[in-house]
C-alpha cells in the first residue's frame, strides 16, 4: 500500500485513518488534511468522537464508499490544481456525502 512500508508502518508524510463503519484502514497523504472536504470530515470526527487522544489510526465517521468518493475528489482537485483550475463545486452533506456539480 502506498504510504506504508513492508511492515505496515506509516511512512513520513502519510497518515493512517480508520473508516468507522467497516473499521477499514487507509493511508493518506497528510496534505489531504488541508483540503476543505477533509476539514469537514475532521469536524465530523471531532463531533462524533471528541478530541480524546488514542493511539492508532484517526477514526472517520463515514462509510467506505463515502470515504473513497471523498478521496477521489481530493485527488482530482490536487491533480487539477497542478495542471489547471478546477471548474466544479463540491457540496458536502452531513458526514461527507459528496456530490459534484459542474
């Protein structure tokens, strides 16, 4: 998996997250945390779980499908920011149910 070494240890510049519904683990670039959509998801995590420190991955309160959609949007925004300006708007309903409009 990208962002992890062979022993499953998270590489520098990456962050492990746990999607709450299925307890499925993902590793994402830390830069994603600065994206507005991920910031909303972090707010939802704060509301759901508070700021209590726990060891292990950051828990996110959404389904795997929602997380994968969100990750794809962030990746697309990141890649389009390097090539050209993005022309879509993203609407985020409670807990990251994202939809794209042109």
